C-alpha cells in the first residue's frame, strides 16, 4: 500500500508519493512509485503515473498503458484519447490476469490504482484516477492508497484552489506526506515528486527527505524550471 496524491496548481500538476513497499507481515522495501513517459514523436505528449496497491500488477499495468498510449496516432493524443487507451489496456489486463484467477470471487485478488497526470498538445493538462477498469477525471486534488483518508482530510483543509502556487502546493504535499507516513503504518520512506507544467514541461522524479521542507520547495522548483 502507499500514499499517492495529485494537485492542480496555477502552472500545472504536482504528483507525489511515498516510496515504501509493504509486504504485510514479511518486509518493507523502498521503490519508486511515479513513472513518467514523454511521447516526443507524438506532439510531445507527456503522461505520468503514480501507483498504489499490488506492486507487480501495478507496474505491469503502467508499462502496458504506456505501450497503448504510444500506439495512438498523433491526432488522437487528446485527454479523451489517452483516457480511452488506458481504459482499454486495463480492461484487457483485468480480463487476462485478474478476472480469470481462481481466487477472484473470494475478493483477495490483486488490487491497484493509478493517478495519471497528462499533458496533451491539443487540450492541455488533465488529472485522472483509476479504479479497477474504470478511469475518470478528478477534482483539483486527489489522494489514493492506504493513506488516502488522512491525506484527503489534510488536503481539504489546506488546498487553496486552482490558483495555488507551486511553492504552496509543495508545502501542502510535504505536510500531507509527512503526516501520513507518521500515522499510517504502510506508508513510509522518502517522498517523491514530479511536476507537469501547463506548457508541456515535465520534471524528473525527485526523491526528498520531507523533514527538510524549505529546502525541498526550493530544490523542486529549480528542477521544474518554474518561478513562484
């Protein structure tokens, strides 16, 4: 399990997540949970996934979704076209790997969700979430995973609206991740951040110790090439 969150701010979308992989009763590992893709040959379309849930299935799904999006013609690289490609991929994956499992009816089969941040050369940015084979657009902020309840509560009391600056958005995300990792056992590790700009720019995935909040804000904004 995990905590993954997405926020729309004045100049784009911020995705963030913890880095703890929890195998209940067995062990805890550290791994990245944010996966960006740049479809440079398709108008420069950018798509970034933040995953939660069963790691092996979620990572396979991300890879398959990236392949599905990459097969779209350039003129189909719209928010709706990308959403449809992800949904089609999830339908095939669930049919072939999850619905067919003998234990599916017991309710203990693999479960995962995504946050998806998209920049389309046709219609700009969009933030989506998935649930099983469904995908839909979200509000200006969303939290998924084991820390979603606490994260959503914190975000609801602090999110300043669509005109929030990157600095304030990072401050909110830092607080949200820090408190979630403190109070939810299956959330932990360093915190990862990615910024997708309204102009189509995308940062690398950056991992930080969120106890250093001020340093984090400054470093992330430098890497995102954005001014406050």
